[in-house]
C-alpha cells in the first residue's frame, strides 16, 4: 500500500509524547517569532506615523513564508491571476451545470475512473487534482431515479489508494467505501431509496486532503413522486481550494496548514472561480429554474442566495419529500449537504448566485443567472 508523499500522520505524533513535546516546543518558538515580527512591524508603523503624519499607511508586511514551518499568518494566493486572466476566463469551457437525464430502467450503471490530472481552478491558476473520471473537480453529475439499483464500479487510475463514499446510500461503509489500490477496480451496489441531491466523495484518509484535491461530486436522486415541473435544472457544487503556490507558473498542490486553518485561496462553484460570471447560466423570463446545490467543502458551508429574487420554493437539506419553504432569501447548505431551490424570474437581467458569506464571493464563489437578453452584456 502506497504511503502518502506529504501528509503528516498527526495521530502518530500525538501518540508519541516526546515527539509531541518537541513539536510543541518548535511551534511555540515559531509563535514567539511571529509575535516578535508583528511587534516589530507595529513599532515600525507607529514610528512612521509619528515621523510622517501625512504619509500613506505603511504597506502590509510581506506575508510570512509558512511553507517552512506551518507558521501563521498563512500566505494567501487569493485572487492572484496572470495579466491575461480575462481572456483566459473567456476561453475557459465552463463546467456544464445542466442536470443530465437519469438512466432508464431498474438499474443505473455508474463507472468512475480516478485520475491524477492538472486542472485550472481560476483563470491561469493550475492545481494538481485527484479527480473522478477525467472531469477535474467536481466529478461528473450523476442522476438516478428513486428506487433504482445503482451498480457502482470504481477504477483507480491514480497512484495511491482511493475510495468512493455515496451520501445517497445506506450501506456498510467499511465494505462499500473501502480503499481501492492503484490499478484495481471495485464494485458495489445500493438501492437509491432516498431522493434528493447528495454529495459523493473519496473517503480515504486523510479525507480532508482527498476532498480538497477535487475528489467530490453530486448525485441527484429524482423522487418517484415528481417535484413540481421546472424549465431548467442546474447543479452547483461549492468547494474551496488550499494551495501551496499561486499555481501560475507551476501547478499548485494541497496545503494542509491552510486547510486546517480553514483559509482557502479560492472558493468555487463547479470547480472554477467565477466561471458562470463569464459564462452565465441562462433562462427565459418567467421560466422556472431549479438549482440543485451541494457544498462539498471540504470544510466550509455555503449560504446560498440569488441576488434580485427570492426562492419560490426551497428544500433545505435537499429534503425533497418534505414540504418546501416559500419566500426564502438565503439557505445554508452545510459542507457535506445539499439544498434544492426554485426561482422564477420575470424581469430580464443578470442575477448573481452566491454564497452570501461574502468572503466566498471575493474568493470566486459567485456566478450569474442570465434571464433573457439584458442589454450591455456579452452573450456566451
Ligand atoms: Cu482519494
């Protein structure tokens, strides 16, 4: 069984008190160093303001290089893109958010192959993912019908063990969600008895890392008793990215320190920052649009909101067998959870959909729903 190249097994550290105290001592030393560093900067700022009251505020101190020792503050690459970012964003082929048709018949066959691949998660920003089925992240949108038997085969085309955990399944995880070695395939099946929109993801340890590296997606289980009909169905998978570098010259990889600190560099819908700003989702005035939303995390929730309208129907937690809520503005989609939202917009225009935890918008978790043909925008 392959060992992971970069992950530190904290469990072993915690079980060895002498090593633990060495690490604790080291971290304390670093913390003292950081406090000293900022004390110095504050002193310098104070001195500057005394000596030159009319000067602009002192520039922020250069970010500390945390790659040496996991020190704080973390070196953020948020918003760092190459100069031709706009052209790259326009050339980017947006992830197709349209819900695909469910398979006919009593059995749904799903075969996913895991692949290591480099993808862009923002214009010109490359990241080394572990991904489902060559899609990058998220993996393909799966769509089955309530009552179908889902026959799942996972083929590991990567270099370390992986697995797949279906939130739509009631099944013994130690059996169905077990690790699959590189080059091997594994099959299991479950009856999709619970309708909704569910996350699927790799459940191999450290799960935080496997999810953050792009191993997640959404599966829609359509209810046997149909929901009210709509004209458009779109699937959005929210997630965040933690990066070792800016990913511009060389692809970035996963940064465990940032992930533990929950300080992402980018947050996205369907794996690429702002992609539906450049390439909006569309509907005609008066059409009903259903948004199936999953928050993949790995850690952060998504406070889903569409600017300029109100959800006609909202099924929090994707509990679509229950009665929907009406006239709701924002609904939290928890990490590892889903939600289903209907909107009907009569007036042409550009309606942003966001996580209304607004740091996420600045980090890329925003898109546009383009209703009709509003003036003054590019048509894609
Ligand atoms: Cu994995």
